[in-house]
């Protein structure tokens, strides 16, 4: 009888020891969340495929990284060039130092690029027929976009073609009048949006803001 009691007591001690050892790691994991999570949550999360553009020599020039509150533009070395954030129906454009560069407002058929104070209109992109027309603050035409053959043609103020958007076998390319590839991507993007890269009088962050705005019309309803 004594042997049986001692045996049962021994089993109880072993079971208690095993439970306490097995439970310790789980307790530690639950105790370490705050610091790790706070660093990860500081940066908005990725929200879709990165839109990467390479030049004719297959070198990465810049990329647009969608975020849960907008997007970020980086160069080929992953250095931030601009950040885009939805503010209601407007898209706020800031530089790496958080300076407000512009706002893109309006839609769906008329978009306006306003200055950092969100007052003066710098550029207007409006539908014209089946295409688009870009004008400056004085109403002078800077570029027009016409769609043809599944792609697009970007023309300057003189009417001469400055860039052509072509789509072939899942690859979109932007080519100069001589047919040389200036930029290309295999990430799905509409020729309508990609044509904004042909607006040479606009800085790259603003061109990409228009591209992002046309590529993501639903984002205009974001809170």
C-alpha cells in the first residue's frame, strides 16, 4: 500500500514539473509583444504589389510601394523620394523631409495639382474626348494623351509625339520617338496611368502622384 501511494505521488510531481516547464515559453512569448509590435506598426503596411520601373538597360530606376494609407516612391537604391497619403478624396504628396510638395484633388474626369498650401492650382489634367489634356496654371496646354492600339501616345504642346506607351506580352514599356525603351514594367498598370510619366514638365513625385491617382480611383473615397 505504501509503495502504491509513493508511486502515485511521484507521478503527480513529474506531471506538475512537465506542465510548468512546457508553459514557460508560452508565457515569455506573451510577455514580449509591445516593443516588437510598436516598431512594426510605426510604418504603414504594404498593400499590394510594388510597381517597379526599369530603364532600357534593365536597371531599376524607381518603384511605387503601395501602403495601407497611400504609397511611397523610392529610387533604385530604395531611398525615399516621396510619400503619398490619402486625405479624404485628396492625395497629399510629401518629400522625404515631410515637406508638403503638392495635393492632387478632384476626379474622376478632372484632376488638379495644387501647391503645398492646397490653394493655387499648378496643373490640371482633364479628359478630352477619349484621352487627356494637361494644362498649366495659365491654361496653356503642356501635353495631350491619346489612346490607340491598346497603348497610348503622349504629345507635347506642339503636337509632336514625345512618348509612346506600348503593352506587349504582359510588359508595359514607354518609348521615345526613336522607339528606344525609356522605362518598362511587368507589374500590371494601365496605359492611361503610365502615360503620366511622359509629362516631362512635372517633377517625378508629381507625375507618379497622377499615375497613382489614376491607377487607384477607389482610393479617393478613403477616409
